[in-house]
C-alpha cells in the first residue's frame, strides 16, 4: 500500500500551490551592486527580496515609497497645534457660558466685548492654519497619476 493512493493519503498540512516556484538561480554581486540593489529593495517597500528581484527581471512595475521626514515632522506639529487650537475653542465656550451664568447682563456684556477682540484674532489664526494645511497638501501630498 503506497501513499500515492488517495485512500491512505494524509489530509493535514498546507494545500499545495497551483504553480510552485521550483527553479532556483544563483548570482553574485559586487559590494557596490549589492548596496544598490538593497537600496532599491528598501525603497520598493516589498517584504520579500525574491519577489523584488523577479519584478526587476521581468520589468514589472515597482512602486517606491519615499518618506520626507521634514514633511512628516511638519504635519505632526501642525496636527498638534490644531488640537491645541481646538482646546482653546472649548475653553472659550466654557468662559462664555460662565460669563452668562456668574455675572449680571451688564458685566457679562462688558467682558464679552473684550473677548470679542480675542475672537477676531482666533478667527484670523484659524484661517492661517487652514491656509498652511492646504499649502502643505498641495506641495507635499501630491497624488501620482
């Protein structure tokens, strides 16, 4: 009785691949060539060197991912600044509510007049944040066609 007979064949394990890669090729590179191929491999973002080399050999499209550290840092700082700006807005709303509940209408109106000037500055700051974000998107987040 052989294992070729389906009756006695084990059902465990992985399903066999339809088109397995069974042919192996070996080649040698100089230090410079190796550095260059490793740099290209890292830029490609692929996790498997063999798949990368096959893609290069058969002229398949290779996507490279370049990360601009300055742009990432700027984006993180802008995001942090925007969250702080939102926190100021929350505090602003709490101050206005307290003015109406704790003070008379006349005193609340006087404080609100002073607060109105600060509101205009906050609005101008908000516009600048929006402009900076749009400029960042135009310059650094260009979509490739």
